[in-house]
């Protein structure tokens, strides 16, 4: 329980690198009514790239989303423009260090970085997968532009009637110079396409009927305290 609390605090700190004074209010940028996907963006002081937040609702078990996130070989099949997703280090069942490459349209150079992912759960069964770039983890690859920072999270919140609210929120520094048209499209297309793919991907049979100890332990720890 203590480790979960520490990791949860670390996740919150990684998402709180900007004070409220450094960001503007969320603005709705796109809405897919058929799949119930909304994409919001907001300005971040000192950054040319906006922060994005994609929100949707999917009928599935929270464990299924965790199973999908843990299925490393499948990441490139549903995460928009991710062409390399290679786990370099497994610290624990809930913590991994991943090398990623994101495809950019010609003539823009593809971006790469190393990202630490930490999963936590709370007493209500809410699962958060925080992501934070560690660009100095290994030497730069001359074929790519290294992304100096990526901070964000996936949050899966169980709701009534078997629904789960999914929030995909990220702010990144892509590094180098990017044309304005690409900057503006990245923050809308990335969450919209990724969440669209997620709707179908998470329903696949291999992700069903899973149970993860860190989720169950978070629930049980609270129950024991209550007793």
C-alpha cells in the first residue's frame, strides 16, 4: 500500500509541473458523436505545442484496458503514429521503461524518446497509467529528433452499467522545429485516432476476463482499514 501511495504521488507530481497560472482553460477541438469522443486542448506557457485531453466512454472492464496497455507488441496497431514501441526495462509488473518512435509526415523527421510508465490503482478501482519522458536514458539516435519532454496519463474510471470513462491526457515538447500546421494537427489527431482505435481494440478476446493484483490490492487495503 505504501508503494502504491508513493507511485501515485509521483504520477501526480509529473502531471503538475505546470501551475494553473501557466495553462489556459480547456477548449473543445473535436467531437465524434458516434463514438462519444471529445478532444480538448489548452495553451501551456512557454510551449509551442498545446496540451491535449481526449475523453470517451467504453463498455468494458477496467482490467481489459490494463491488459491492452501491457500488450507491448500490439501498441503500434492502435496508438496513433507510434511506429516503434520497445520495452527496455521492466522494473515491476506496474512500471516499465519504453523506447518509442513517433512517425511524422515527410519532410519532418520522426521523433523518438524513452518513456517511463507507472500504473496505479485506488480504492474505487480507478486505474492511472502515468507517462513521463526520460530523454537522457540512452544516447540519441541520429536518425531521429529526441523529444525533450512528455508528461501525461491514461485514466480509466469505472462507472455505472459497466461503462468506463477513459481520459488520455498529454503535454509534450517534440523538440526541433515543427511547422504550425503539423503542431496544430498533432494535438487533435493523436487523441482522436488513438481513442477511436481503442474502442475496437479493447474488445478483443485476449483482453477479457483478466484480473490484476495491484487493482485488487488497492481495493482490499481500503476495506481492511475500514474494518
